[in-house]
C-alpha cells in the first residue's frame, strides 16, 4: 500500500482512503434529506461512471426560494470500440425514459450517457443496464477511460482486429475492486479477501487516461488528442504492429499559463504482440511519475514534457522489456465520418446517420429516437458510435437493407445526411449548460443555432460545400476537442467565446487562439472576413485550416 505524499490533494486523499472506491457511498445513497452525495463520494462516483450535476437553469430560482439545488446524476457507459447490440440499445432507451430525461447522448468517446437521473434511481438504472451486461465501470475517474477505435467496419478489413484490441486493452486496464458490484448491484463483500490491484494499487492514476486506436487513412478517433494513441500499421495485407504516441490531451485552464493543449508525441513502433504490454507500462509510468500535487498539471502530457519524450520512452522500454523501433510511415486523409451506406470486406452493410451534437431525440419530421427503437426491435442491426457523435447502423445483411431503409424513411431519418451542410456534419459540441458544473458558456444547445448563421456566411462566400471542422465547448476543458479543429470556440463567460483557428483537416496540428471573448456578432464578423479572404486567396486544394495557418498564424 502507498504512503501519503507530503502535499496531498483532497482527491488523492479520497482515493487513498476510499477502501477500493467504496467510500461511504452506501450511506450517501440512503440519505433522504438531500438529493446530493457526500463531498468525498462525489469524487468516488466518477470511478463508477457517474457525475453529480444540477440544473443550472434553475439555480437562481431555487436559491431565491431557499431550496437546495436540483441535483441529478449523469451515467456514462463503458463501451470499448463503441459497439452494442439491438437488445442493448432497446434497453438503453427504456432506461432513459424510465429513469432519466428520455434523451440518449452520444459522446465524443464512442459511448452513450444519460442525464437527469435522481439519486434514488441510480441503483435501479445501473441494475437495468446490468440485465443486458452493460456497465459504467471506469467510464470516468482517474483511470483508463473508454478505449476508442476506428468506428466503421467498412473502413478496413482489419476493423474487427482493431475493435478486439480496444476491448482487450480495456480489460487490461480495468480496476480490480469489486466496489461497483457491491454498491450498485448488492453483491456481498468478502470480508476476509484482500483485493490486490497491481496497476492502480490504492492511488489509481493522477488523472484521467484516454486511449485511441486509428486505422489509416482514417483519423476519426482524433488519435493525437489522447494520452495514448495507437496507429495501426498494415504491411503485406496484415496488421504487423502499431506506431505508439503519448501525451495528447486538450484540457486547459483559463488564465493558467502552465496548462496547455497538446497533441501526442511518437514513441516509435512496436509489434502487435507487444502493444498491450507497452500500453500497460505507459499507464504504470504515469501512475508513478504523474503530478499528484496539482490536478491541473496531472495529465500524462505534463509527465511526458517533464520527463522528455526520450526519457519517457526509455522508462517504458525498461518497464516493458520492449524496444521501440522507428515510427513506420502512414497517411491520414480525414477525420470525418462517411455518411450513408457502405459495404465492408465481409459483404455486410453499414449506414452512418448524422446525429447533431450526439443528441438522440425525436423532432417534427425527424423521429430519430423512434426509428432507432423500431430498428432495434427487428434485431437486424448493430449500433456503433463514432467519436464525432454520430451513429452507425451496422452489420446489416443485404436481404435486410429494404427493411432498414423503410423504417428510416418512415420516420424522416433517411434523407438527413443529404440535407445537412458539410460544416454541420463536421461539428462537435460538449454538453455544457444546463447540467455541466464546469460550463462557463453554452455548448450543445447553442452550436446548431450558430451554425445556421455560419452557413449563411459560407453561402455568401461560395463555400457551402467546404468540409470545415467546427467545435464548441462551454469551458476550456476541451471535451468537444476544440483545440484541434479548424474553427474552435471555447467558452469564457455566458455568451462569450475565444475563437481558435488553424488546425489541419486531418487532426495532426493544433489550432491557435485568434481572438478572445467574442460575442456572437463578433464571431460572425471575424468568420465572414476569414471566409472572404479564403475564397479569394486560397491555394489549389488548400483547406480552410491550412489557409488560416499560412496567412494568419505563421
């Protein structure tokens, strides 16, 4: 067991004294005097895939009435590789209606989350998911998060292999504590059995830990934005190994110059037989060397910069016994999802649907939630989630295409991909208001409305078909990956955003802050000027991000 460091944060103390993440959760759940959990337990539930939130739209009103905040909880599932079956989807919709707001949110990490769950419904919700073998273990917290991989099986004949690797790595890096099963599923604790967790011990990691696996030429997972980014290398028709990158992470803190977004740096190439061992030892290196005195500086990117890339590489080689070879060549061409029908090497069909800001809802003339539920009931399609917050109806046999298309047309879903602009298809927004406690500005509720006005500017400048990436977050934490988009909007206060420009379309270069604290009219004015210049002065085949980088940032 570890000893407490000289300067121990509240979070580190909570982990160390948590009895394997159990804390006082059972007692907190039984307290009927508040919809909240005890302060320390609010930290621990993140390791169980749960966040405590409250309705920020109602804070002032409730404070005036001298009422407690309107507390609720968000549950995020752990779905390595982002794939579930129709039974799972049907259950998720049932759970959403019975215990949450009714809306399913597709996240930027290939999973789904539900909001608005009150404290008394937490255990019933988790038990309902457990009935179909879904869980939220380690979907949040200072552990390895959901492992993401290239989403569409039609992207590569190697998709199944990469998807299985995502699942294997997820299992390798799962906490060994049985606390999730005891607290939420009423499993009896074995009093005499001592839990041993050689990876996490009793300190876990200094902060969250994210892993992505990409299959070139697709970078739909934004591989360089992750703590560990694996790029599959194909040689002579097979995957021989992976280029390993470390130290990606996009979160920052306004006004804290010690924090910064960073793209992952290459360590080198390893064979596929060694890749799991290497990933595991990258995690142990971060466990033992990461900053535990300042959580704002505790992500792996800061550890890599402190140790240097070469020093970090040598430490991982020592721990794993694996020597990195030079990085092998590859090319990324796009981060976008491929919408509509595609067929894979096995002859199965996959249909990608645009889901704006990842919200699965019914609207007049576009009843996505109803359509997906009806498709789930047919048992003829799998459900896959993309890191761009879209959904793929997957693994469909040719004989079932007509049935799936009929349902999509019946509920107005089939034509959505053709009616949406390319910039909207390349948009991402975090949840932000009204539930995220960190939000300074709007995210998913506002970006679609802003894009309406941006589309008008693109039309004005003859750029309607330009595939520009635009991403918005309500705070600088970077959940919507705004720092590596061609247009990034980062909330600074309600109605105000920093405007970032200049990432490349492939996701291999960060953008830069261009203007600060802009309101909507100012954002639109700046973009109108940039679009006009781009239309008149771009080089042949030059992307918007490359143009901004060349003319405004170089």
